[in-house]
């Protein structure tokens, strides 16, 4: 799919949606990763020094203890989602995943909301449309942070918990719940495996793409895909599928390194 995002900027400015000189404008999402299709959105992040004060401020979206603004428009027939964040907000999110914060975290560890996680995920694969230096610096900060280990730890913890759920549910004959717990355990375990290779993402629709993007020997893609699509599931014997999935989750937990 052709990416004409840069050519959209003059039209967006004409709509009053962009400053003349923001700190950075970068694109993220499926298009920049080569995964786009004819219905894909253009996902833009506009980073400013101060709070955006344009005439079209967009909808407020929670970001930790703060908010940012998001606006949707159409450019040349393509939907464009624009998120307006300040440099200070990016500082705050990166600070939450610093190595110091990770080392000192207790209980369930570092807690990020969905929008904070999305921002960091997309910094990893963002492409600058204006001011590449800012994005490169932030991407380097992310690379040196504990974001990857945090996602690995969170995924493994949740996977282990769902494995325990499935075992307990099978012990009382609650096979329907055990199947669902095993499915969720697999999802968390695979996401942890991918995060251990710096492949971040919480959107399930791209899990297979993300899986193919990494080189690892813990779980072959064909084996993963057979489990993900439940190819061996037999409604007459659901326990067999659960007992097939749980060892895979345990193997990932044993072999993945933070």
C-alpha cells in the first residue's frame, strides 16, 4: 500500500490541525510497518512544546494522570487519526518505565494504561515526518528503558496465573472455563515471548505479523499458529487441547529471559 502521509501535512495544516513548527510529527501503525491495507488509517503523533491550543482541540483522552487530545479527520479519502502530546508528557511516560522504576517496583510491577503503552509501542516503530532528531532521541531512550522487560514480566505473570486457573478449572470438570483460560494464557505467553525480542504490541490482530517479525527458537510459527487457531481442538475432548497448550505456556515461561 502506498504511503502518502507526508503529502497530507499541507492539507492538515490548511485545516488548522498542525502547528507550523511542532517539535516532531511522526507516523506509526500498520502502514509504516508495511502491514497496511486499503482501509488502514494514517496514525500521526504531533509533539508540541506546550499544550495544543488550536481551534480544533479534539477529544480528551486519559494518559496516566494527565490527558492528551485526539482528532479524527479525512485527507484524500483516508481517515487520519492525530494525537497531540506534549514533550513533557512523553518525558513522564518514559520515566515510568525507567530502569530505576522497574528495579524498585513492587507487587504487580509498573502499571501503564493502554494509551501509555500504545505511545511507547509506536515510538519503537515510528517514522518521523518532521524533525527526525527528536524521534531518534526518544527511540534511543525507549531502547535503554525497562519497557521491554516490563512487558515480558507482565505477560509471563498473567500467563502463569491463567495456567493455574486452567488447571484448577479442569480439576472440577469446568472444561469450558479451562479452554478459555488456556487461550488467554497462550496469548499472554506469546506476547511475552515477542516482547523479549523487542517486538511490542497489545493488538491481537497483529500478533501473527509480529510473530513472523522475530527470530526465535522457543516456539515455531507453525506450532504457534496451530494453537492460536485451535486446529487440534476437539469439542468432544476439550481437555486434550488444554493439555496441549499449557506445556507450551510453561516452556515459554521457562525459556524467556527478561
